[in-house]
C-alpha cells in the first residue's frame, strides 16, 4: 500500500504559495515602476548604453513576473490537479527561474540608478555589493544548508555560523 502524502503535499503547496506571495509584489512593483520610466521626459537624456541596460532590466523584471504568476494560471487551467507532485516540481522550477531573473534585474537596477546619481565607478561598486548579497543570501547559503542536510549532518541554521565559516 502506498503511503498517503496528501497532508505533506498540501503543506508543500501552501509553503510554495506563501513564497510566491512574498516574491510577487516585489516583481510587480519593479515592473510598474519600469513601465513608467520611458514616458518620463528625462528618460530621453540618458545615453544609449543606459537605455540598453534599462531594457535588460525591463526584460528580466518582466520575465520574473511571468514566471512567478505562471503556476497560478497553470493551476487554474489544470484544475483539478491530477499530478500534484509533478505540478509542484514544475512550479518550483518556474519560481527559481523567476528568482534568477529578479536577481539580474535587481543587480542591474542597482547599477543603473547608482551610476546615474553618483557615477559609473560607484554604480559598479554598488551593483557588485548587491550581486554579492543576492548570490550569498538567495543562492549560496540555501544550497550550502541543503548540502549539509544531505550529508546527514544535523544542522539548525544560524546567522552566527555564516560568520564563522
């Protein structure tokens, strides 16, 4: 007899939806802001390279929004779900892809805004700092914890351990 994982599946689905509720407003806000910029009279004054950087930010931000909302649309179309585990796997991959695009948009946005206000050298430094924070907190730290867990070492995450290693 197969074990009933329905309760676990429900918990996983609820956790995924809660994660999307955190990510989605940020992507929506960034998209809303970016959509208005080209219609601002000052936008025409920025140099060609900055316009291309803006377009990269806009593409990444819009891609993240599409990927974050895709599971909700797919869920509605596929109702009732016949393969919850398969759906969660695909939705999880879409969320991670959306987070990659949001990471890129955030780093590029930090560069564009800071370089416009304080110059390109400072913009580059701020973008590098933002990139390091995103890489460390969003990607490296969770993968490091996952690796430790897979090695069967009991571990309770603590910020203090980050400073030690």
